[in-house]
C-alpha cells in the first residue's frame, strides 16, 4: 500500500558510507544530510573510518549547520549517538554490498537498528529477522492511470531533464526550500531512492512494472495533495531522449498530470547513449511540451542549470546562454538561488486535461 506524507515515521540515522562519504556518488548520504525533513538530529552520525573525527559539513558542501553530524570510525561509536536506523549511503559498483558492509548491517540489526537501503539488491531476505526498509520495493497495489490526477487542487510542477543525472532531485528540493522560506505550502513527491529516503515516503518508479508507472505517479500526486498544499513538486527521472530511461520519464510526465515543467540541464555535450546525441535545452523543452500535451498541456517555465565543476565565470556564461537559447528564466539553484525557478512555477496557471 502506498502511504502518504503524513504517514512518514520519524527516524534517527547512522549513515554507512565507509570510505565513500567524500565521493559525489554517495548521493543518498549527501541528499539526506542536505534536505532531510526530520529536523536537527535526523542524522546521528556518519560511519566512515577514513574521515573519523571530522564533521559532515567539513566534507560535504551545502549541509545546513543545524543538520551537521559527527563522522565516526565504528558502529559502536555511532551507537553512542542513539540512532534508530542505519542507512546504506550509496550504491556500490556491481550493485551488491561488500561483505564487510553486510557484517556491519548484521551487527546493527542485532543491536536493534532498522536497516534502510535503496539498492536494487534487496536486503530483507539476507537479514532474516531484522527490520528492513528496502526503499525500492514498490507497493503491490499500484493502479493503472485513471485520470484522478486531473482533478487535484494544488498546482503540480515536475522536473524534467536533458539527460539523466543532471540534478532533477536537487532542483526539486531547492525549489521546495525556496517555497517554504516564502511561506508557500509545498509537498515533495519522491520518485527515486534518495528522494524517498529524504521524504520518508514515495515510490521508486524504476522498480515499478512499466504499465503502472503512470498510475504510480498519479497516486503520488493524489496522496501529496491530501495535505492541502498550494504546490506539489514531483521529482523527475531520466530523460525523454534517453533510450534507457525514456519509458520512466514518459510515465511520470503523463501520470503526474503536471501544470508546468522545470527543465534541468548541465554543461555536458556527451552522447546520451552510443549514437544518440544529447539534445539542446531549447529543442528538448519543445519535445517535453509536445509529449505532455497529448495528455495535459504543461509548459516548460524555467531551466535549472547544473554548473558543477565550472568556475564562476564559466557557470555564469552557461546560465546566460541557456536563458538566451530557451527564452526562459535560468539559474543554478544550488550555487545561487532557486527563487527564479519558484517564481516561474508560481506564475504558471493551472491547466486542464487535453480532452477537457
């Protein structure tokens, strides 16, 4: 059964990221520390013996001061900070945890901690008797798309991308942060493992049978709307032009019934896949609008530009070039402010289904 945001339990995590906490691929660890909604103390400690003695903010930029946590060397040290759960902080190469990590998880489970993992590798069968939240386990009762999403009260905005891994989750959460600072009631509908851990609820749509992706997206929006926010922000996945992920992207685009879209782009010119060129932001924005309009019109209203790895001058130039190419407000919400994205979303009108 898909639970809504009001059902998300409170947790106090130790994050397992041995040897990897400083690596950008530890995005689940970094995302929870930056954006988790459990308040101060949601992360009790980070377990990485290579960085023991540091604080999380010493290692990872963008962590709010009130969400800082100590980095410790052993599970015993982490337990002194009274966690309720242990979170696997990244997905290792090959998709399976090394045995040393499994030993830590077994010990943690034996000490009464809940084990939380967003891996494709399911841990519940391997940790018999433990309390395990395999985040990628999709609810069994997901429906097909029904059209119920057309009638939700809040405005719905969805992030979409020129490719995968261009910062859709970050853009969504930065818009949410800006909205909350403005006093705009907002609900975040998570669709990937890190987002679900951050929100405490949601569906990893890459684990949903293809026919039910749109129904899952619609159900997420309906559940998010039950808390009566002004705005529902749906975390996007993949890219409409990426042959590996376009199916999930289209399911989210149609199923979430968005009123508007925020395009996410970066500086890369790399092919999406061998022989598949990466589309420019202006072209792909038009494609998203045309595909969305088959079900419900949803204009692209702004562009979130991921400028990671660029110097200040190059980052500013990329943002300006993107704005000029698309004719839309553009900004890097992580390096700068998400306010231009939020303003564009708030200006966008509610739209009706294609047949209404």
